[in-house]
C-alpha cells in the first residue's frame, strides 16, 4: 500500500474495534474504528484511503449500529463480495472477509499488543508496520529494581557463609600441606533474555501467500489471475496439494467457459450476426491466450471468416 494509505487516520472517539485490511501479496494492517461513519475508497477525502485500482473512489461505508458494525456499498463498480456473492450491506463478523475489489476487509475486535488507548476525542493513527508492537514497560520498575538489589545482597551473604564453612569445617585435614584449590570463579551473570516480541499476524511462506491471493482472485471472478497465483505457489512448493487441486479445478472452469463462448459464437455466425460471433470468439482467445491451443486457433479462423463476411 502507498504511504498515504499507511498513514490514514480513522477519526473520532475510538470504539475498541479494528478493521483488518489486506491487499494481495501484502501483510494485513489494523485501523482503529471511531464511533461515527467511516468511508472507504480511493479518494483522499475518504476516512480510510485504499489505493487499489479495484476499489472505487467512494467504495463503502462502515458504521456502528447498536452492537453491530455494518459495511454498506456506496454504488461502487466492483461492489462488496461476501463468500463469493455480491451484497449491498453486511454485518462485519470477526474473521469473516468482505472483498472490496481485491482488497480484503474484516473486523478484528482484539486490541494490538502494546497499543495504549487514545484519549477521548483524539484520532488514532495506525502505521503500516504489520503489528510491530513494543513490549510495554513494567509499571513497577522502581520497586522491581529495589527487589533485585535486596536479592543480590542476600545471595552474596549466602555465598560468603558457604565459603567460610568450607574453610573452617575441614578439621585435621587442613594440617596436611597441600596445594590450595583455586576458588571457583564466580559464574558470569547471564544476560537478561529480552522478552520476545509478538509474532507478525501473518508469517506464511511465499507459496501460502500465492495460495491465498489465488483464492481472492477466484472469488472476484478473475480466473486467469487465480490460476497464475496457484501456478506460482506450485513453482515454490511443488508438494502443495491445495494449490494443485485448486489449479486443476480452475483450469477446468476456464476451459468450460471458453467452450461455451465458442459455441455461442457458432450460433451467432449461423444467424449471420457476425459481430456478436466475433465478440464470443475473442472471449475464447482471452480465456485461452496460448495461440497454440486448438480452440484458440479455431476461434482465430472463425474470426477471420466473420470479418470477411462483414467486409463484403
């Protein structure tokens, strides 16, 4: 996403809910929702700017209605897709994805780790870093240091007592001259283990990313793009059976649509509607772009015949 998108502010008194936004090939980001209405779209005037060609200038609006968070279409070109179906509005449920073009939007009611609640009336800014949350400082830092100091002194006292007992408790054995054993060197203090930062919300392999992007394209009806993403996933991980199965099914779907368009072209040609026939055969070529594919070649031959008919 662009710099403008990364620094967008969802203004208003915070509601405790977050929008999780993800573009294909990018890590998701969280944006805190205010109590009022938030418009999503490409326009810089929107409350949340989504700079993606598949998103309209004013694509959708998110608002709170009682206990629900509602997202509504604002007459966008690509609309809102929920489970592959276009909807005018939908209640956002945590974990359920709504597509604005190819941009995924979902509700996340969990606060990000380390995020301090903003004061009333202030806007909340969510940066582009994918949930990079600092470990919060301990509220009782001074008290902890005092406890550490007391504990250290106590440990030194115990060590001194042990050394005294070992020197005095040998009895007659100490009369035998012997080379005094070297006192054990004090163990070097172990460096404090830094608290582990929370893992990024999405840390999948590149193959898994292509797998997800292919599913997004498929739900949006972009079959060729979906097939391309699943091929890339298999190039990275040939053993990824999920990608292999999805690729086989989408290739069958593409072939079925190409054959249907080819037959529609033949019907239009028989009824002397040459322009419509050409349109259908061009669809065949777009679905099967390989010029060596037999159906692509047949469509090309018929297109030439139809154009010759129109030129008479």
